[in-house]
């Protein structure tokens, strides 16, 4: 027995001698996989750059770095010491600025360089940050709205959230990652696809979506301040990625390029912010507004020290900024006319952009030294690539009329961050418009996902018409949509406008009343009249007939299934009309019934 124990001890020692070196190698390997001080994005896709910068900040490797061009790949290395303790490169497989950037760095003498090459960087880094930092809180945004990702960046870093881009295309993969992570919290920020909401409902997500990007941003800044009451805020218009925006050091508050929206001004006044740092010299106009009207100190961060200085004195260079996707809003004044026949000013705007725009104008009129001011009480919607004429009743005497225009415009009713201004000469006209129309019917074709609006020309002249659906509830937001073009209606003619709007069952329940506004007039680009109506939601006649047919088929099937009689003798099913069994010939009624 003693010999057996000695043998067992000897065997154990021998095993440990062999296993310990292996364990040490594994431990060293694991530690080395995390041993890097610098994180660099090598991609032309903003989503990859954002994900890499967020990963760097959550991994305490701030500041993350990113390439902005192929040439920038060599310039960036001037800011990285050769003695750095490892570098982690995240490269796009299909859109890198430099192929095999790892070999470039190693050729320059850098050591311990790791490179991740992927076509799904946001998801791959999610898996890595979950393993390395035990992240189990997630913010979900749609990659169609880049500014939403920037809005949540500081809060995500501060409160240890990873940001996942989710859409109808990749929701399955996002769901798999969340399932494996067993998330503590899931926050849906901004507008996302209905499919995404449905798939993520099992995680009981919280949602921030007020239908306005500035109000959404204010809410996330408030949450940041609840954790860390910062006296300084960074300010951006959400059009580019910059290292400090991704750091989490201070909250990021959105402002407009030319103006500071009213709700943002109100929040700043009520906050504890004492200093604002504007990122980028594009925001100089807004900086002036903040300093003069809000009374806080303003600094503009617009440059950095040159990394490859030439000459005796080192120069400066622009900040490293990566552009985000954005819509260019292109609004212009098409014409300004004063109609003496009706004592009204006709201001026609033209929207040259590919998205709908809201505007709110103030026009100062001057004639013979006298001034009058007219404007819009509420925002006015003008759809993509369309004209909109706004009528102001005003009494003017004289022909030499000038108009000073100051019009705010933007993508939402509360997001009018752009300014259209100028002084124009007003042309005088004398025109009477005798057009007349009626809205005769409003319904919804569910099969085609279209509203059907019937209009009739009840006047005696040719009339151009267009329609708008106001405040339609679609996927959690109230939006205004219109027909794509003006249509000519002959006297007595009736026409049906088809306005595309894909409504889910939830959307249909949330739209019991449909608000319709039809614009019309004798001139195609001057629809100066309007008629408004509210209509109970109803399906188009074709849908009703289809539903009736489906109901009849269901009833028939039920009658066939439940209307048959079972023979009490041989258990055979018989039609309801039979009195005797078709198999055994016995009565289909029990003796008691007989």
C-alpha cells in the first residue's frame, strides 16, 4: 500500500511538471491577446470606425485612432511611439484604406501588432468586448441614422454600454449576440425598423424616441449628467466622428450648423454647464449664438499639432474627422409675388433635396420706407423635390417692394437648424384664382400599402392639385407624407391620389382618424388654396370585399367541420342533411332523440 502511494505522489509530481509550463504558456498567451495600448480603425465605412473607437474607449485604450485616407496611414504613425505596448488594428475586409496595414507597421519597426480583418466589425467587436470586459448592456440604433450613434457615444462609454447597429437585414445576428450575452439592459435609441422592435421585445428594452433628434439627444445627455454631473459639454452637429466625441469624458450635445434649436437653448439654460467646447470650425456661427444668448464660456476645438512638421516652426493641422452620412437639405426661394387683386403675398419655396423638409419663415416687407412683417405661426411641410406656396394676407401700397427673408428649415418640426436668408425684389401681379375642389373619399389599401384620396374638381377651370397626410403614426413616429407630384384636374373630373404608407396592424390601430390637406390652384407651381378634412380610418372597397370573402370561406370550413353528424352506431361521419348513416343505414339520432 505504501509503494502504491509513493507511486501516486511521483506520478502527480511528474504530471504537474508537464502541465504547469503548458498553463503558463496559455496564461501568457491570453494576457498577450489583450496586451495592446493602441487601437486603430482601417476602414472607409463610418460604422466600422465608430465601432472601433467605441471599443477602444470601453477597453480603456483612449484615444482610439482611425485612418481617413491611404496617405493618412503613414502620417498617423508619427503619433505612435515605436515602444508602444502592442497595437490592435481593425480593418475592413472590403473597404480598407491600406491592405495589410499590419505589415506596414511591422515594416516601420512596431512590435506586437494584431490585425482583425472583417466584414462585420460591429458584431465581431461586440463579441470581443463581451469576453474581455464583460459588457452586458447594449444600445440599439439603426445605421441609417448616423447622428443617433454619435448622440449616445459618451453615455455608452460612461455607463459601459456597447452600441449595436440593428436593421431588418441583420437583426438575427444581433439577436444571437444578445442571447449569448444575457443582457442586463437593452436600450433602443431613435427610430428603428418594426422588425427590430418585434425581435427585441423579449429583452424588455427601454426606448428613447421623441421623434426629434435634438430632444432624443437632450434625454441621453440628462442621463449622462445623472451619473456624472459634468460642468463642460462638447457640442457637435453630428456630422463627423472625432476622438473626443467618443471618449466619454464629457457629454455630447447637438446643435445646428447655423443655429441652436430652441429646445437645446432651453436645456442649456437649465443645466449646470459652464463651458461648451465646439468640435470643428464649421460651428463658428452657432458658437457666437451660445456665447451671446446663453451666457456660458465657449471654446472651439478645430486643429491639432502637426505630426509630421516641416521647417523650423511646427505647423498645425486639421482635426482627424471621419464624415458621417447626412442629407443635404436644399431649400430655395422660387418666387415672391404680391397679388394686388387679393392683397396677399405669395411666397413659393422649392425643395431640391431628396427628403421632406419643414420650414418656418419670417419675411420683412419694405415699401416706400414703410415695413410690414409676416411669417408662419407653425412649421410648414414641403416634400422632396416639390414646390410649396404660402399665402400671407397683407395690405401694401406701392410697386417698389423688397422682402427680407429669414427662414429656418430642417428635417423635423423641432429640428430646424438651417437658415435660408436674403433680400429679394417682390414682383406685383393681379391674379384671381377661381379653382375649387372637394375631398370626396379617403381609404387605405392594405394590400398595396397606399392611402387612396379621391378629389373632385367642382370649379369651372383646370386645376392643379396635390395632397398631404398630416401626422400619420408609422413605426412609433408622427410623420407627414404627400403625393409625389401635382396632378391636373379638368372641370368635373374626379381623380384618386395614391400615397404610399406601409402600416402595420399597430399603426392602423393608432390611426383612427386620417388628417388630409389638399393644395390646389390654377398654376402648377403656385397651389395657393387648400382644403382640410379629418376622416375615420377605413379600408378600400377592394380590401373589404377580400375580407368578406375570407370570412365566408372560414365560415364554410367551420360548417363542414362542425356541421357533420357522427353515427352513434358505427361512428361514421355524415353530412348534416342526412337522417340515416351512409355506412350502416341506422338512424343518425340516438333512441332518446327519436
